[in-house]
């Protein structure tokens, strides 16, 4: 089964912006978010031998749809830092030069684009890895869709892990988020309903709809009163946290294939951004790339004499490389 890695580019950039400080190019322009973003992509590609990938950015005016439902959606967030705007644009251009497809759909949040891609890809017999630490994406987890948190040691979150972490299975994550709300997005939820209470009630009732239909079965009087009085808020919160999986996206499988990087453009870009470590690594790679066209001799070892000759040859070398073909990338399960 092919694997598709869907990168939360906006999340990567924000994390890098606040995690890395005091990085600028010769013009004094900030490069911290961009550098961290590139490093994260490089690590992902190296760790998982990525062949199919897409980097997803928030679209322009991406909160429009949810603000129409709830004017205070994300209203408490500070304005995006001025020096992050141009780093996002450069990250998109860098994706192109790195051979990584990217998407930024106007008036659509990255979560919705990622959700739509995951549903479509799973239908085309691909296993999707949503590269993000956003808990909202847990609602998308299925046997063919997993979360991959590359910022926390490449932790893979499947359906079992979702339930272990949040106390509910993926198909109840929307109802769970509707109850607890989401402070980061200013989604209200129900006051006094924390993770444990939400998980307990959903386990008892089976769904938010059943809970709202029978509040009299809630044993705690205060919680019962809140459900009775704020039913509409719970329903609104559920609508806000529900990821739209019907966003129009490219449906050509070749769109998601990683292509060869544009080395001259990348070198020039790294120089302009003053990415010295990236340039150093770049120059170390180039000699290897230049030797691709050299004549290579292959030897099939299929008898004892040729094996003995090979061992004698290898014993004289300072370095050798062994490539193994396995059923997966994880050494514990391959």
C-alpha cells in the first residue's frame, strides 16, 4: 500500500517561529520559521523515505466559513507577526524547489484541506499519515489514516492511541471536542466540561445527540442543568470543530509525487537566506550526485566461490554499505 504524507505546513511554521529565535539573513529579515520548516521536511523525508507527500498551508481568509457561524472564532488570537508573512510565502516557494507539492486553498483552513485529502487518498487505497500535533485531526483517524507527530519523536497515533490519549475513539472525537471546547480556537464547548467528564458521559450515552436528548439521565445536577440550558452552544461547537472533508482538491495521483529538487535554485536560496548549515550539507551531497553517471559494475553472488571472493574483497575495504529489503520502515515490525 502506498503511503501519503500530508504535512501541516502552517503548524510546522508556527512551531518553528516560536521555537527558534534570532535568525536573520544579510538583509535583516527573519528566517527562523523557514529554517525550522525546511529542517522538519528534510527529517520527515529521510526518516520515512517519503515518495508521496503534500505540504498544506492555511488559505487566505481561511476563517471566513467558521466566523460566519461564530463571530468570536479565533477572535482572541494575536495578529500574525509581520515577519512570519513573508516566511510563509518563501516556504511555499521552497517546497517547489525541494520537489514537494503544496496546497493553499483560499478561504479554507489547513485542517479542512488535510481532511479532504485523507478521505480521498484512503478511498484510493493509500495509507495517509497526517503530520501534525493537532488533536482536532484525531477525528480523521481510521485504519487507513494515522497521525504522525514528527515533533515528538515520530509518534504514530492510530485509533487505539486516540482512545488511550483522549478517552474516546476517533468517531467520538467531534462530540468530545464539542463538549470540552478548544481554547486555542476560542470554541466555547460547555462550561465545566473537562476531558474526563466528556469522555465519561460519551461512554455512558454513546453520542452527543443521545446526551442532549436525555439530560435527565445525568446524575450530577449542575452538569444536567448546563446541558439543558446550553444545548445550542454544544451543537454550535460541534459544527465548528467538525473538519470539512469535501473541499475540492487535486485528484490526480501524480500531483502528490515528490519530484527531483531544483539544486541550483536551492543553493541560491540557501545562500540568500544565510542558511550556512544547509549549504554545508548541500555541498557534501553534490559530489555524490555528480557520480551517478559513473560506470557501475554489479556482481551476483550465487555460489560459494563467488561468496568467498566477495568476503575477501570486503575485508580490504574501510567502509561498506548494506541495503536490506524489508516489509516496512519500523525495525520492530518489519
